C-alpha cells in the first residue's frame, strides 16, 4: 500500500513539474517573441 501511495505522489509531482515547465516556456516565448497577430478572418468574430 505504501508503494502505491508513494508512486501516486511521485506521479502527481512529476505532472505538476511538467505543467509548470510548459507554462514557463510558453510565457518566456511570449515575452521574447511577442504575441502573433490575429488573422483578419478571426478579427471579424472578436467582440469589441
């Protein structure tokens, strides 16, 4: 039982680290490269 609990905690920890890494890289790329411009076809549907 202790092995299953430890494995679950470890999986949760690795999933959390993975999520934080993905969010961090995406944020860094947005800061460095900026947001891409929207195509004109999408601007039509955006609320003002």
